[in-house]
């Protein structure tokens, strides 16, 4: 419906005393494919602008760009500040993505200048500065997509920092609880959209780290002597099981129902049993956490992520070559029987109060 036709309909409704006031002046939103094309145009525009600036400064300064790392630092900071000012104003699709691309280019310049200043050495101190830098951008830049990306970059940089200090599993251990805490308290934050963007970024980073560490577990065992480190893979699954208990406790608390000791012990027993099974099939408990939070808060995307996580981690375990197919089939059969038995017991003891909808 065009603006003129909406105006005619509005006047007709006002004439019959069905509504009051003036028709809204804003035009209806563009279709998604128009937004997509405009967004892509913004990224292309920013990309060519950065190439042009890089070419111009390359001709002016010469090839030895390391000698001008301070200038590169100020240029990157200027692009980020320009994007920040633009994000605070009125946005459209082209300008939003154009400034988003400029901000990422500015961050690349700032990070590159830091490495140039320290003679291209991947020093742990520089990595930690990058973590703080991304955390600052995540909290201050008033843009939803930018916050998601900064949250991901911050966590990945922190992961590399922990890897460089021989604690590669520490970020994963922290992220499991942080992601659950953010989603369980999403309705309690005063700045909900900001925290939601951060939660999405942390969730994506958690999946990336989980898949990466599971895929490279063999090489991590070769590269690290876990006798000299504080955390190992048992810590990951233990913290995941405790996080599942925390999520279950929060869900029961939000339901405002009184459960007897038999019901609580049954739930705890099912969670602990599932947690011990996840020591064999990594990622099983993580999928259950996301699935429970999604159901509890009617969050379809989290439910989808939970189901995808369960299928993905089970598939990864089935095609993992460290065990025979017969051994893995037995483990998966036991998991299925335990889940079905747990549901039957809950249905029997709870008298269909919880599970029957």
C-alpha cells in the first residue's frame, strides 16, 4: 500500500469516528531484498574507499609503512570515531553498513599499527590490549550488528591470549556459564537490546571455540602438557554440567511452583546422568542448555541453536575416528535409552504436570 492510499484510508476512518489523529508520515519499510542490495552497496562503497585511501597514503608515504604506524593508528581511530558519530544519528541501511565496514577497516588499522610499533611480534600484551579495545567498542558503539561483531572479536582475541599463555580451554570454560547467564537474565537488563547483541556474539563465539577445540583436541593434547596447566577437558564438561544445573534451578525459580524433594532429586539425577554421558559425547550438555533456555523463554532461535547443537555434536561424535563405529553406536544407544527413561520417570512421578502441555 502506497502512502497516498494509506492517507485516503486513514481519512475515511477518521470521518467515521473510528480513529483519531494524523496519518504517520514515515514510509513503509523496503522489502528485504532491497535492504540486502543496499547493504551490499554500502560494504562495496566502504571497501573501495579504504582501497583508495590505502593507495593514496601508500604513494605518499612509500612502501615502508612501519615507519608511519602512529599515523596509521590515528587514521584507524578517526574512522572508528566517524562511524560512532554516524551510528548516534539517524540511520538508513546503506549508511549503517557503510559505517560498519569503515569501523572494521579502522579497527584493522589500529591493530596493525600496534603490531608495527612492536616490530610485528605477536606479544601477549598486545593481544590483551586488543581484548580491552574490542570490549570498549562492544560496550560503546550504538549499533546492534557492531556489538555482535565486537563481542565475537573480543572473545576470539581472549581465546588466542589464553592459548599463548598455555591455557587454551579457559575461554570455553568461562563462556559456557556467561552465555547461559546472559540468556537467563535477558529480561532483567535495563539495556536489553545491548545485552541481547552481546549475548548473540558470545553464543557465536562459544560455538566457534567448541567446534574448533573439539576438532583439534588431538593436536591440543600433543601441544600441551596438561600437567603444567590448570584446566583440561574434564573442567569443560564439569562446568557445563554445573551450568545446566544453574539453568534448571533458574527455570524452576521462574516458574514459581513448589516442588517436593522427590521431584527435585529426580531432576538433579537426570541432569547429573546426562552430564556424565556428555563426558563421552562432548557438546551434548551444551545443546541441552540452549534448548532448555529456548523453551523456558519461548526463544525460537535459541531452541533452533539447541537442536542444531545436539545434532551437530552427535554427528561429530559418530564420525570421529578415535573409536570404532560399534563402540560409538553403543554409547548413542545408551544416551537415547537414558533420555527416554528419564522422560518416562518424570511423567510418572510428576503426574504429567510438567511435561504434558
